[in-house]
């Protein structure tokens, strides 16, 4: 598994936060957790409720990721 560089983690968090402000102003903020070669993206509503959004797989480049949507019906 490819390790995600710190600069790529910072870049991803910045880009996701900017996109969320632009497209989803009702969303309080976006949080990202990193584990191995994955980034788990959550949305946080103003009341503190956390919505699991997606998982991104790092493929070796800061601007290329594989995407998997979170399915609440299956909790995966």
C-alpha cells in the first residue's frame, strides 16, 4: 500500500473544504481521516451530526484518487 505524503494530505483537506464551502454551504465542515492508503471523508452539520460521505484511495498522485461512496443502508 502506498503511503500518502503529508503534503498530499494537507492538499486534499484544503481542496475538500473549499469545495464544500462552494457547493454545500449548509455543511458545517468536512473532516478527513487517513488510514494506510485511504482517506475517509465525513461531513459535519452545524448541529454536530456526522455524515459519512465517502472513501478515497490514494493511487500515487495528489490529484488522482479512486472513489467509493458510503452506503448507509449497508454501513459500508
